[in-house]
C-alpha cells in the first residue's frame, strides 16, 4: 500500500487522492473483497475518490456492488453513491442490485428504508423503475416522516423518468395528501415535488383549491425555510377570488418578511406585490400600510452576502419601477461602499437614479462625484453617466448636475472627460439652448477625445451650436483630416455637423462641405454614409431652404427612459420576483425548458453537410445497422443491364473508409422501379464481397430501400469490379424535414452500408439524379397542363439556358423521344410568333412522390442550345428538376 | 432546481462534482465559468478587491453571481455561484429557479463545512475530508433540492471529525446508525434527548457599524445592524423568553426559524426553543434616527499629497507622493458603555486595522511606509498596505507616514483628487453598544433547572470607510 504518505496524513481523506500506481485496480479489487470491514470501507472510499477526479472505475462495478450486503450504513451509503454514478453506463449490472434495494426498502431502520428508495429514484434505468413503484408507494405511507419526506422527492424523480407510472399509481394524489402531513419537512417536500411536476409537465397539478389553500397557509408556519419558499411561490401563482381573500392571505404571509432566509423574504414580497395588484384602489389604506411594511425587509436584504444583494437589487429595481413609494425614503442604503463588488455597485447606481428626486439630489450628486474618482473605469463611467441622467430627469437640478460634470472635466482624466461629453450631449438635447455657456470648456478638451461615441457627441454639439462657436469650422476641419480613419458613427456626425455649419455660415465653409460630401459619397463604401451624403447633396443643391428646415429643424426632446421597462413586461416580472426572469428582466417564457430539447435531430439540421461521419448522429427514422439482415430477397440478377441510358455513377466512397472498397453509385429507374446502382471495386479487401446490407438516412425524396440486403452476384474478389443495385421505394416516414423557406432541398441521400462478409460499416452520400424519380404514369392532360401553368405564380419560375449541347441534341423530335423514355411527357409544341426559327415545346413530369413539374423549352434552329423555363408548386425541388432536364438534354 | 454542484479550488480545479438529476453537466461549464472569473479579476486594470490578499471575502468582482453559460450540447444553463474561503461553489440549473434559494443554500453548505471542519473550510480542508463532504452533500441535497440543512440534524447522522476520531483514523465509522430524532420532530432544529450536567446559555449581541466618513470627518452615511449569536447548552426542551429594554430601537429584524414571530409582533419579546449549540438567533437593523448622532469612536486624519517632481524634463514621468495618517480616539463618541457605567473610563478599542489601497500607478509600496505603532503588511500585487494596530493606545500617538513614487503617463493624467484612495478601517469595542439595545431579561420555562445565563454586547466596524481627498 503505497498510499499512506506519512503519519501526518493518517486519518485524513487526502491520502485517497495521492497518485496511485500500476495495478491499483487489482489492489483495490482485493481490498474490496477483504473480510475486514475497515479495509472495505477504505477501498470504497478510494474508488469514489478516483471517481471524483474523473477516473474510470466502472470495471470495479461488481466488486463494489458486492459490498452493499452490509449492515454498515456508511459502507452502504458509499456503495449507493457509486451505483448512482455508474448506473447509467452499466444498466445491466445495476439490475443485480435490485434485490438489495427492494430488501433495504423494507428494512427495520428508517434510514436504510429512505436510502434505498432515494437511491432507486436516482438510478434512471427503466427496469429499476418497475421495481421502484411498490417500495415507493409503501414509503409514501411510511410511519416514519424521514422516509415519507424522502419518498415525496422520489415521486418527482419518477415523474421525470416515467410520468405515466406516476399517474397510474396515483402518486400525485398521495402527494396532495402529504401537504397536510403532520410533519413540516414532509409538507415542504410534498409541495416541492408538486411544484416541480407542475413546472416540467406544464400541467396544473398544483391546482390550489380552497382546501388546499388552507393547508398551504397552515403549512407555511410549520415547514422548513426551503418549503416556505416553495409554498410562497405556488401561492404567488394563485389568483385570489376577491380583495378580501387577497388581504387574508397577505396577512398570513406578512410574518415571512421577517425570516432570516432571503429567499423566503423575497418570495413573500412577490406574493404581497402580486396580490396588491388585485386589491384595487378601494383598499388604498391597506395598500399604504403594506407599502410601509415592505420597505424594512428589502433594506435588510442589503446587509446580506454580496451575491444575495445582487439578486435582491435586481428585484428591487423592478419594485421601485412598479411602486416607487416603497423605497423613496431609503436612497441612502443604496449608496455604494468602497468594497462592494462591482456588480453590486452597478446595480445600486441604477436604483439611485430611479430614486433620485428634487429632495435628495444634492446628496446624490455628492455621492456620484465621489464615485467618479474611484479606480474602476466601468463604474466611474456609469457614475458620470448617472449624473447626466439625473440632469435629464430633474429639470430643476440640471444646472447643479452640469456643475459637477464640469468639475469632473477639470480632472482631465481621460475617460471621465469622454463620458461627461457624451452625457452633456444628452443634456443639450433635453434642454436646448440653455447651457451653451459650457461649450468653451468642452472645446478645451477636444484633444482628450479618442473614443468614437465621445467624438461623435462632441461633433454633434459643435454642429448644433456652430453659430455660437467662433471657430466651429476650424474645429470640424481638424476632425476632417482623419475622416477616413474615423468610426462610421463619427463620420456620420461629421457629415451632419459640417452641413449644419454650412447652413449657418455658408461663406466660410463652402469648400469644407464640398470636401465632406465628396468623401462621403465617393470615397466611402459605407452605404449609410453615402446615402446621407447624397441626400444632403441633393437637398443643398436643389433647395437650401428646405435643407435648413430638415437639418436645422427642432429635434424631439429626449427623456430619461434608459433602462425603463415596458409597463406590461414590468407587470409580468413583478409576478416573477425572486426568479431568474426577475434577475435578467426577461419574460418567464425565455426560461421554459422544452422537454427533450436536447434530442433534436442534429442530422436534419445539416443536410448540406458533406461530412459523412454525421450519419452516426442519427435521426429517429434510422435503424441500427446491426439489427438488419432479416429476410432479404435477392430478386433478379444484378446484371440486368439494358441498352437504356446508362446513369453516370459518382464515386462516393474511397477504400480508406470502407475497408478496401471503392464504391460508385447513382440512381436510375428500370421497369418502373427506382434503383440505386452500386459499383464495387474491391481494391484491397481480402474477403470477397458477396452480400451487403444497406440503410438510408432520411432524405428529401422519401427514398427507402425495399430490402436491406444486396447480393453481389458474382462476388467481387480482390482486384475486380462488380455491379449490383438496390431497389428503392417511397416511404413517407423517410422524409427529411423541409428546408428553410426559399431554400432548395438537398439532393443528397446519405447511405450506410454494412459489408456482411467483413462486418465493416461505412457511410457515404450520393446526389440523387432527379430524373430517376419521374413516374411512368406522370402524363398530363393538355387542359390540366394549361390550367396549372396559369395558376402557378410567375415568380416561382426557374429559368436557364443549356448551351453547348452535343450535335443533334437540339432536335426537337429526338428530345421528345429521349424525354419520353425518361418519363418526361410531351404536351405541345408551337413556333414563337414573330421570331423566325424559334419554337417552344411544353413538357410535364411527375415524380413517384406525386410532385408535378411543368417545363417550357425554347429551341432555335441551328443553335445548339435550349432555354429552359420550369414551373412547379414544389419550389424547393424546382432546381433539381431543372438540372434533371438539363442532364437529359445533354445525354 | 440544481442539476449539478461543483466545488472549484482557488485555481479553478474541480474538487467536488455532484450530479443530481441523471444529467451529467460537462465540466466545460466550469472551464467557461473559470475563464470569465479569472478574466474579470483584472480586466479593469484598476484596483479591485479581488487582487488583494489582504482584504477578506474577496470576490470575482465583475462577474455576476448569476450567469448564463451554454453547454456543449447547446442548451442554456444558469450558473449560480458564491465564493467562500477561496472556493467557488457552483450550482448549475437548467431552468427557472429561485436564485436566492440557491444562493442561501450554497452559503448553507459552506456554513456547514465550516461547522464541521472549522474555519476556514478551504481547499486542503475539503481534500482532507472529501468523503465526509460527499456524505454531507448527499444528506443535504436530494434531486437538487435542499434536504436536511439543520446542523443539529446533520451531526446526528454524520459525525463531524474530531481530534479523537482523527487519531483513531478510520477504525470508527463517521455515520451513525440511528435515525436522528431531530429529523422527525416538529422542531427540526432541535435534537431530542439533549442532556447537560452544566446548563448554560451565552448570548453575544454584536452590532456592526457600516459607515462612510468623508475627508473632513463628517459622516456621509451610517447604518447599524446587529445580530444575536447564541451558544446554548441546555437540557431537555427549554422554552426561552428574551426581552429587550427598548425594543423600539429595532427597525427591522429577521429570526431563526425557532422564534415565534407572532409573539414578537405582538409583544416585542423573543420567544423560542433554541437549537443546541451555536446559532444565530436574530438579525436586526437599528432605526436610522436612533443612530443619527453617532460619532465614530476613533478618528483618522489623512494627509495626501502628490507633487510632480521633474517638470516634464525626464521622459520617465513620475511624481512623488506622501501620506500621513494619524489615529486617535474621538473624545465625545456616542458609544454607550454597557458593562461599566463609569462613563469617564476610556473606551477600549481592539483589533484596529486600516487598509490603504494605493493607486495602481504607484510603482512600489514595499517598505514605503513606517508606523509609530503596530505592524504593516504589504500586498505588492494589489498595491495594498494594511496597518494593524491591535489595541489602540492613544498615549503612543499612532501615526503612519509613507512616501511613494507614482507613474504618471499622459493617458492617466491624474490629479491628486482622483488619486486619493478610500481607506477601510476595522475595529472592535467589547462591552459597548452603539444603539443602546440591551437585554432586560432571559427566562427559561419548561425545564426545572436554573441555567447559567451570559449576555454581552460587542460593537465593531462593518464596512467602515474613510474617504480621502
């Protein structure tokens, strides 16, 4: 035993973490079988230690499992811990433990009973679940509350694995009964389980009736803090019948505001705020009294750990928007402390801005000024911006705010100046023509500005107040020198500002405006900039007066609406206080987990993906290749090759992937049957290829093999080439999901082949030749053709020219014949009026999957080319049909 | 609820990993979390408390305790985290959840670990006791829900390691075979059948002053919050009644679940059956107007000067700075002496320490300061100096003087105003109450014995900050 590093470590668990040498598994196995209980316990501990550091100790499964037959609870617990971890990967072996579980579930010791039920619930193996129901049903009625409370949770576990079993066994009803259990912990877990089931199933299993309501309210006083959270959260979802009921419930809930657990407090706040909405205005006294009661607990939350403060502040942010009166007197508690974490400071600032008023603005400004001298850049910037927002919010304090901003600009700290300029622009927009006196100070700091937003803001100010700045044109001129390097936002502002400047003072700025317009319209490739440049240019050249009205017109006054939520969203979020949506300020829908979302068929999403490996990702329609090889009928010899058109086969799979075979494949139609032609070139496979099994993935054409077995007759020996085929049928279940609107379908059909002789499985994809799918009975009546042709929107027409046709291929008669062989049916033919030597021919075709395509081919005498126009309702396949026609023409 | 719980070491290594819902959260979630956390440590380039080894309760600062991380399977996971004793506790939740519940629960786990293994419960502690930690987690959580979280009930099921059990190494089991009675009683917090030969209960009323003092010594804000920490060794099921002299001082309070709130609301008395051992009976906040006249017990005068030395002649632009700090007792502090009624006796101020976070542009702080009393600790990386004075002795006129050199590059064109740091000060005054809240009586009912009762007041600094400049 090399693990005892030194005497100091004796007795501490860290020795289990020391590196283990070779053969440790064997050593562990010996120890697991030891007769000495302590050695055994130690061995299991070591196994679990390895498990926790990510080592695979699953090979010890049976050995560990053997240790479960013990009266020692510690050992049992450790073994159970191990079982839960590996049950998923070793379901067969876990079954061996079932007997132990069932036995333990009726042990005399309640701890063991509970442990057994609990562990069984954690093992998500179907066959274990079957055995779970009986012990679970007993455990739910166990005389010992510890077992009952464990069993309550277990129902939720079972619901996750097999909801139908839960319904069948009536476990939901038993859970409802547990709400009125004599033991508070049982009540809590019962409520938790019900809420969870309600959440995941979307069903109202937690339905609160009058009697349930009373039970819940009674349990609220009794149960554990966590249970109280669950109860309060379900109360928040309940809608009281009237104001009186609401008031009654609120009365029962209010004492929870004094709980030491912040989660209880916040959930109680949620119930009260949600019900307050329902109480209406006739209860204004009650509401006022409640408002007073809510403030102190909310303030108290700010004495908690920073993480809790953060969540509390995000919620308070909502609360002050909904009911500003609650905390209007408490602004001081939101003042930032130096060692608050930055995320708390940022949230506090938001709330300060929401609570700022004429009464406290002086104090707030002192604070914000203080924050602006701190070291954290983001925080400082937010503080500076907050000063600006105060100015925008409170008209009477605007001047004081500007005073503070000017002081801050004097510090010359780069980012403080830049942020100040940005907010001063907003102040100017809010109070036009009131504070221009400070422009001079701003102009002194032009050199400091290097951020696009700050620059753009400054340029806006210069343009807007050009007539009051003596050297406005010079200032703009300096910016123009670097016009091309500037950020687009700055460029746009420069353009507008220069035009403003020109309109106010045309004499001196003629050249400048010309230069800017040139830069914007000719040098720039930013469409926004060019558009704006052209508009200004046209305005200035056609009607300067109109330009003045447009460019120098009054701008809408801004308000401080930053970070203000839409009232309807706010109402929703108030009902969601103490949840993730209230932290993110997003509606609750964004947090709903779609059950089984993880099972989306990846394969379908990337039809265009050439990576054949994806095949393994597998769709539902896919059958495990190993389950194949049923009664395949090797009908018809493979060599039935006629004189008909030979499909060009594509090389689809190299020998490196398929165990030494080179595969070429293509689709064709013979005797009204669609076939996949396969040519096998045995390059290096030692065994003869005699029999193959085939499987298709879902594809755009619903193709599916008629038989999974393909026989190569004669077998393809090494160095030779053989040909075989597989008949295909249309199977609607094999249909791949349609592509995104407007996108053509993928022509690819993904195929898996198992070489039955060698056992190799390989994958490849073949592009489908669409003509192989044209049905032999696709002929159409002339009148039907005309009607369809008219009914299909011209916009879904597909055009193309097929040029460089082989000699004679443009002869209409031969085309007609060729097409007929391939199930493209002739409809009509007529000369084009007024165009000498041109003729149009109409064809129709229908695929075996009942898709119709109408084609109009235009030929010109003496020209080896043809214009193709194709119309279809199945636009996604249009392109394929067109390509099919083209390839038939070329043939 | 919680899908997976991770415990990360201070270097981001996964120490503990528990999956509760049959879904295995990939460890890549931890990697993403750790990347963001370690990025945020220094990403502002400014001083953040995280970088300082001197400031306790460090945090990642700018990463929020609730964050979204998309897992490798593409689904969104919500990671709710806390940082305690250098360890990151991560709860991974797949769906909507009450974040406060999770945070409280994570803190409860951390508290339990401290309770079991002593303070601090850090990396080495976890590694030494990993199987107990696993057993605890197993007992505290089921299917990602809080299961048994009361210390008493837990201890009845899993014995905490003691010196004795360590000596005996592994020969004894850490798990009791008996079902603890606490888990089944209607008072989950109290174990049944407790017996002591010596019945005693101690209460510490600890008040913490959160305050911001500006450069002129004026209070910007002050907030007093208190907690009552108890140590109870009482036999049987004692029913206690605690009464205050002036309960109207209390603005808002929150109680341990054992307290009968209705009784408090009605009579302003605290009636409860205590848990066994250490617990926090209640927390409260003092009404702000009751402490409006508070004056800090000690003052701290700071002189902070920065002057550019070489008028731009030297390309290596720098300025010299000087700090002088003087401490003393405020003669007319409003702190009420509760132990000795003799007001003339000077207050004893203990554990005095001042933390000076220097600006990042200071070149070196090592040995830049000297103090007439106490010791100095330097944290060069965080540019923080901590001055520990211990018990404040005014006769020695404590003073700290320091000189330092600042880099002043053009883009941090700084003035002395923006440079001045905010100091944080800590202190403790035993036997004093800042609010004047005191206990008028503590009676035991339901049991025949007469226990020894000890109640004392302590006032200490909370977040006590002194602004300079």
